């Protein structure tokens, strides 16, 4: 493992070069990863603050802080920014960019120029968003017609921004698929790939083939507002439910675009901090592909009350239950990996365990929503809000935080304060549960989502949820400060602080310009921990 | 994890063979995206056609079958010249290849001109995208296709100039081939649009 | 397994093959236009789609060299079509089995 | 506060049964996974840095077990959900039709005898009702938590749902599909009457069936109507502009109309605005208000005007 040690005079960190242009014109996947990481984190914090404003408004039943219209704009922005500017690019674009070439033993992605081009497209999308803020839309991030076709607010710019981001996402996915196919180091066979790579691959396929459908759907919505075409307009013979069919054909797979990379992260963190081989490698690897495929076929479970046909509802309900199976397999395998391990509760590991805990709740509450009759009662209530956040925050964001804490030393060559990180984790974990767990009860009691004002009977749980959001916000704040502080005053990170066997830890921290001084020859899988196995020293 | 000794790889660039197969594979992936992009429109077509068969039967008569057929022939011919252009450059015949790409571009422009007259005729008859679902589909499908034709033309123009300048030869012709793939997709989609819009009887 | 282990060959297709393919495409185009003047009822669209699919396959196989590509390229050429059929099929099932009260 | 609203329809108990079964299964698996997780995390915590761990890479039998068991459970749950759903979607032959129209942001109910009510749905206990629903503008969703029923109202076509109310009382109607600024004010009530009370209501003259209402002083009745008929979704009483002009200080206000004419908000102007809202749009506002012709009686309009007069 040690024979890749680099002579000091050859090693140039990829962070060495300074100046804004060296960043904007870079084709280095690690720098592009940082660009995405910075951008998505920025949007995460912005959308998070919007969420805090919303929760503050919801402290009391009446609309006494912002007007209902402003509230509607706020939840539209919160949803759109979180979904399209944070989670969809999210882990895939930031950590995917940083890790894929390092993990498969490649100097860069297959198309480095296309890679920075995708980032510019992302920037263009954010620029459009900025203009869209002049007269922000109030449609919700789902842009349902006919409301989105009729409202006076500026839907066109926002959807166009999302369309541009979609292309950024498609090109990133394309790049990753080709990279994983063509750029693997000698000996890096498919079954020696780290599970994060499998997850990224499944994600990339979804990005490539689902995103264009939302692209054309949003174009049709724009054409509906500008040219007056009527595919979604009942007055012209169109069908608003068709919009929902098209929209969810993308947006359900998009949920998996958001969560599968996080599952990949968990599959990396758990073996390292348990010093155990991952349990059921193939089951986890192929379940990623299984989830990706089935996720194309379950979209209408978002529409059981939308007036779709009973036949379609039944088919989609059945397929929805199928998608739960590979998800369950993953959770069981992660848990089994801990068995007889040597478990270190590093902050990254805490996030990973938190992920399993919260994602299990998110997944199990998904079963309620897949069951037809139960969904009829729960649909469009706070139950959905809670379920969605358990999957997206409890899942994706926990995975994202875990990934940051895990690869931070590698990426930036610095250490953060571990004690503070643990404190932040505790606040995030507690705050999250206090915020969102009561919402399950609100939903069961019938509190509909997207309500600017609400009946007084819901006040106690609603305000509890608001108090929780403050704890959550505090946790995220402490975490952010801790991580930023580490960048400036953190200790220098060793090459492999956790004793990981994966390729990215076998290069210096931060990695050199083209990753490997010599392209490695891979002879084993990256999870060879444990005593039966001779690990070369 | 063993890491053998290979030669020092600083400033490493991709192996040409890997780059070639990556680019081609990447373009095929992109074509998959394009199919799904048009896919939304094809799905809308299937649904509305099944819902309003009379509307489609009646209103497609407004379209000019001859012009559609001519455009089909033009595009298929341009695909032929593009395919030969790829073979030509792979045999090292730069000038032949460049001329064939030029013919392809001229065909593409010809396609655009015919389409312009078709659109003009529609507007003259006061037929617009909001006239009916059928014409919404007609304008959206052919419009999006036209957009792809234009993008293809720009790409082909750049490739032609580079071919002319001798940037490609029998060992390196990846952009010609990849650009060709894109152009064939434009043809491929039209092969479906033509019968769906012009020939429903 | 690793599809890049062997060096990729350039399959240089001869000009003659292309011309044969082109003639075939023109014949098919003529056929589909001719058929459109006859009335077979619903079969018109079926015939038109079959002819279009033959044309598209020929273009893909020969002009686009799919014939000479590896398994993964085939996979990614066919998978979008499968998804497209699922999108159309499942949406159609919804649209045409709705109960009208 | 109970964990779920009172079950007030024939369907509610069936849905609750399903919810309960899924809840138990979920709790079982959640407790199982978290218990194992915590147990492992504590038992196998790292005690020294050179601990040895076994090389376990998987177990075929376990994989099969934890694939097959959840699969069977999930398929059973699917079937259970489907069976209840089938009930929910199959109205009995003897159900009485009520037509529902959703419009930003109020509900209109039309009964078989031509009676119309606004935001208040009157049904008879133990008689199945089929709601035939349609939206006027954008998508709305008719949701009665106590009945466990929900169905979107689409513009351009009809959708349906049915239920048999089993308990006498008043229950919430929510709009569950986001429909714009007044979405959270698009509330209604289902009033389930005993068969006797329902017959009286059906024959009764007063549209909202309350004799008590008639005896109220006009301004108080007006205030009640202001809330009950959804005026409050668009017109504030504190001067803030929601959708329409505020009622605060409206009486005898002077201003300009959209067509440039001027108006004075006297009794006649207010009455005409209620009955023919599109006729005199105040400058700067959208023509979105529905007509209340046939919904409010003359006496009720007078009451609303009386109420507006009190808002100085």
C-alpha cells in the first residue's frame, strides 16, 4: 500500500494554483467537484433559511409574519432550490466528480472539458434563477398545470432555469457513465468497484434517461404560456394529468438520483469504521441498478388521488411495493456489516448510522404511501412532507454530511474539530426528528400541505415542529462553521487517517494534480478488512 | 491493494483508442437522451391521436405530403453522404470527405428551406401552434426537430472546416464520426415524424 | 467484462454497402408514401410504423455502425426505447381506462 | 388530541385498519433494525486500535431470507391496500349524487333537488353519497379527514368519490391540492344530520338551515357570512390586500374602476359587486370573483353590507 508514496519534489497538490480563473477554467475533476460542493452548499443554506422563515410563519395558525402569497412563493423557492439546485446535482456532481476518477484509478473523467461545461451550465441555471427571483413563481416546485399555466407570476424563467440545470445534470451523468466504462485502471473489474461507483453509475443512468423527459415537459409548459399550445389545458382538449404523468416520470427517478449516491456513501463509510468487509457486496451493488430500473415504473404513486384510472393506480401501487425490496436489502446488509466489527463512532460514522436510522423511518412510511387506500387519506398532507424530508434530509442530507466529514481530510488536506462535529451531529439529529416527526401525526390528522394558515387544532404540533427547526438550524450552523474553520486552521491531514483500503486514500491528501503518479494495478476489492485476509502492508 | 509499476504518467493524456471509443460511446448515450427528449412528444402524440382520431385524420390533410416526402428524401440522402464522408476520412481522403460533408450541409439547408415554405403556407392559412392539439404537436415536433437540424448544421460546419484544414486522417477521425452519429439521429427522428404527421391515412 | 481491454477497430464500411442501404431506404420511403394513399383502416398506421422502424434500424445498423458496436452500446441504444414504450404504454393505460362518472 | 380524527364514515374504519396494520409492521421492523444497530454499535465498539475483525463478506441464506420475507409482506400489504381501495372507488347503486364545484377558493354543492350551498355540505346520516366533482379553474382536492376520502377536482372533466357518513356532527373539508393564494382558506364543513333533521333542512327555506342565524342582528349575521361564505379568502378586514380590496373602510370609499370610470362604494355598488362581480372591477385587481347570485339571499346581502359598514 505504501509504495505509491510520492517524492516530495514531484507532488503538487491540486489546490496549489490560485486565482478565480484557475477555478472557472479548470478541467480538473477535483476542482470541479469543489465548485459544485461550494455551489450546492450555498443553495442548501439559502433554501434552508427559507425553510426557517416558513416554519417561523407556521408557528401560529394565522398569517401574521408573511402574507399567504409570500408564503406560497417561499415554499416554491424552498422546493425548487432544494430539489433542482441542491439535491439533484448534490452528491452526484460534487462527490461523484471528486471520487469517481480517484476510486477507479483514473487521472480524470472521460471528458474533462464537458465536465466544466456542465458546471457552466449549472451556473447559467443559477443566473436564470436570479432573474426569476424578480417576480418569483408561486406554483410549488411541481409546477402543476393548469395553475402554472395561468398564474401571473413568472413561471417561464424558473422552469427555463430548471431546464438548463437538467442539461447540466444529463451531461454530468453521461460523463460519469463513460468514465466508469472506459477509464477503470487495469485490474479494476466491475466487481472490484467501490459501491459508491455502483451507486454513481445507477444515478448517472437515471440522470441521462429521465431528465430529458422533464426537459420536454417544462418546454411544453413554456410553450403553453407563450405559444398557447394546449396539451395540458382542458379547454383546448388537453389533459392536466398528462403533465403530472410526464413530470413524475422524471421526478420519481429524480428522488433516486438524490438518494442512491447517499446510499453509496454509506456503503463506503460503514466498512471503514467497522473494519469489516461490506456485507453482501453484490446484493448492494445490483440493488442499486434494480432500484434505478424499477424507479422508472412507479411514478404514478404520486397521483393516486389525481383522477388517474383505477387500473393504472393498481399497477403503479404494485410496482411501488417492488421498489421497496431492493431498498430493504440495502438496509439489512449495512446493519449486518456492523456484526463483529471494530466500530469507531467517528462523526462520519455517526452520520452514516443516523442515515440508516432515519432512512428506515423514511422508507417504512413510504409503505403507507404505496398502499392505495392509505395513500388516499395521507396524500398531500403533512405526512407526505414528513416522509419526503425523512428520505431527503434523513437520507440524502445525512449522507451528504457524512460524505463531507469522511472525505474532508482527503479533499482539503486538513482536519476539522471532531468534538464539535459530534456536537453538531447530535443537534442535527435531534433537531431533525423534533421538526419532522410531529408532521407524521399532523398528516394522519389531516393537515394538508402548502397551507399558509391552518386550523387552530394543529397548533401544538406545528409549533413543536418549528422549535425543532431551530435546533436543526443551529446544528447546521455549528457544522458549517466547524468545517469552514477547519479549512483555515485545521491540522494537516495524513494520507489515510482511517486506514481505508479504497484507492482514493492511497494518494496524498489533498491528491496531486493528476491523482496517481502511476496508474495503479488493482488486484483486489476495496473491502478486504478483517483477519482471514492478508492485507499487504 | 497492490499497485504495480507502470511508467511515470504525469501530464498523462488519454490513450487515443480509449478516447475514440469513449467519444463514440458518449455520443450514443447522448442519443439516448435525445430519444427521451423527443419521447415526451411521441407519448403526447400517441395519447392525443388515440383520443382524437378524427381530428388527426382531418387536420393532417392540411399538411403537404409531397413536401414531406421531398424532405424525407433530402434527409436520407444527406445521411448517405455523411456516412460516406466518415468512410472517406477513415480511408484518408480528406478532400472527398470535406466535400461530402459540404453536400450534407447543403441538404440540411435545403431541408430548412422546404420547411420554411411549409411553415409559411401554414401561417398563410392562419394555422398556428395554438390552432388545435394536432397542430400543437405538428409545430412542437417539427420545431424541435428543426432546432436539432440547425445544431447539426453548426456542428457539421465546424467539422467540415477542420476536415478541410487537414485536422483529421485515417488514424484520427473521431469528431467526424461522432458528428455523423448526431446527424443520423436527426434523420432517424424524421423517419418517424414523416409518417406520423404527414401519412396518417 | 472490461470492454476496453481489446483495442477498438475502425470498421470502415465500403461505399457500395452505403449505396445499397440508401436504395433500400428510398424504396421503403416510396412504399410508405404509396401505402398512405390506400385505405387499410387502422392498419395504415401499423404499416407506416413498421416501415419506419425498418428504415430506422437500417440507418442505425449501417449508417451509424451499430452493427459493429459492443454490447454496452447496444444496451444503451435499446434501453431508451424500452423506457419510451413504458412511458407511452403506462400513460395510455391511465388515460384510456379512466371511469367517467 | 387523538392520533387520528374520529372515524365518521363507513370507509374510515377500513382505512384505519390498513393504517394500523402497516403501522405495526413498520414499528416491528424499525425497532428490529434500530435495536440491532444500537446493540452492534455498543457491543462491537472499538476498544483498542489493533482489534482483529473477522472477514465476513456475506451470507446467501440471510440474503434470501431478508429478500423473501419483506417481499411477501409487501405483496400482502399491496393486496390489502387494493381491496380497501376497490371499496372506496365503487359507489353503491343507491348512492345520492351531489355535484361539487371547486373554484378559487370556495366549494359549491348542488343537490339533486336543485338546492345549492356554499362551503357547507349537508348529508344525511347512513345514506351513501356520491360526489360528482369538477373544478372551474385549476385543480383542487376535496378532502374530508374524518371520512378518509380525498379526490382531486379537475377542470374539464368529472371525477367522483363516495362515502356513507355514519356519525352526526360537523367535519372539516380541506382543499388538499395547492390552488393559489387562497389555498389554505379554501375550507368547508360537512354537516351530517340525522334523517329527521335532514328532512327538515331539505324542506327548509333558509339556505344554510339555521333558524338561529335569522334572529341575529344584521352586522353579526354579516360577520358570520363573511367567514362562512369564504369572503375572507380574498377580502381582509384589516386593510391588507389579499386578492380583492379589503373590507376595512370600504363603505363609501371612492376610487377608479379598471375601465377608468369612478365609483362610490355605497349599498348599491356593494350589492352589484356581490351579484355581478365582473361588471365593476376596481383598478388594479383581477376579475376572479365568482357571482353569488342564488347563493346569498337579499337579506344576507343586506347583512354583509351592514357588517362592512361596521369596519371603519
